[in-house]
């Protein structure tokens, strides 16, 4: 008899599938913008736990007019530069590097990338099958959930994503999972619904603090962090910035001051960056600084 999803969920805290807080975690999205950025371009500090996050795998067709495929995922990142052999090489070079893939994202071929399941069971079955093939082909370690547009209610989203994470972990396909919400009412209703039922299966919350207004102050940033920590209570909420400085608290405008304040309070669970593609033009200076803060 198959073990129920509810039973698996109850076992998560017992067997430690949800990881302990890690204040030396650095994560970087890579590959969405096809500007030839490579893993080897990005500086890696041996004193941090480094996660590259391939952006994106999307359950859409790869035709000229992509359409939803109900959980049958395809690779939409720069697979020429970020190939299975490139993953193998960067992980061999740096023992502290892991590589994940992110699901969804904002858009596909100029249109929104919608979460649009036909049913919970069919979507989960297709997603487990297609993602297992991709993850094994690339020797990946985890997944990130970054759907930002929805053609489903929050309950359906929670069941699909929660069951997907549980199944991939149960099958030892992945060792960690994260979610990437931001401060938008529709987005939050879906992710908070997921968190309420399946939060124990989620290891990290990559909250997109750069989706707040450009020019966010240090005090505002810390307030936002506290607010989102209460929304995802018990979660490892990571702080973040966007490389092009288009939103939130910029790395040159007080971001690292905010990080130090949180670190002094024991609340700096990690830093993530969107994205390596944009950081390539500035020589990854803020990636280097972020990792130094975490490793100190």
C-alpha cells in the first residue's frame, strides 16, 4: 500500500528532511538571459555553501508559440553554456557547490509563464517523471519554485507543489527545495497556502526583496524581512538583491549594512542574487562581497 502524502509530511520533522538553519548559504540564479555566462565565471568562496540555480525549467512546449504541458517540464535555460558536463565540472572543482533548477519564472518567449495544471494527480505524475529525468541527466541537487502567474487556486498550487517536493525527496532525487515568493497579493496567497500545509518540506524561502520599490532603506528592508519571516514562520528566509539595481535595497546602497544587522541578531539565513547573467558585466563584485559577509 502506498504511503499517504499526509503520513510522509508528518515524518518530515522526525527524519530531518527540512534542513537546519545555515547562515553561510549563498545562492545565485543563472542562465535565464542567454548572455553566455558560465558557472566558471562566478567567484566561489570556499567558506560558504554555494547553490547555483538554473533558470528555468518550465512545463511549456518548446515550440515557437509555447503552451502549457501540464507538468511535463522542458529546459529553458542556456543549456549550451550550462550543460550537464558544465555542472559536473563546477561541482568537481568546488566541493561546496550544489546546483538546483528553478521551476516557472515570470515569462516564456515573451508571454507569462502560468501555473496551469489540468488536475493535481496528472500534474504531479508528469512533473515527477519529467523533472526526475532532467535532474538525473544534469546531476542536480534540488529544486526551486518560482511560479509567478497562476491559472489555479492556491489550494491546487499547494497540493501540486507540496506533493511534487515530497515525492522527489522520498525518491532521493533531490536533497533540498526552496520557494521564491514576493510581495504581491496573488503570489502570496499561493505560496502562503503552500507554506501552511507543506512548509516542513521546504528548506529555504528565497524571498524576492528586490521586488520592493527601488530606493528601499535599510530600516525598511529589515522591517520587510521581519514581516516575511512572520509570513513564513519557522522558515529560513534568505535576503536578496538584484544585480541591475532596478528594485529593492541595492548592494551599493545599504544592503550589506542590513545583512550585518541581521547577522548580529542571528537572523541571516543566507543571501541570494538575481542574477549571474546581469552580474557578469560588473565582474561579480557583489557576489564576492556577499560571500565574504557570510564566510566571516
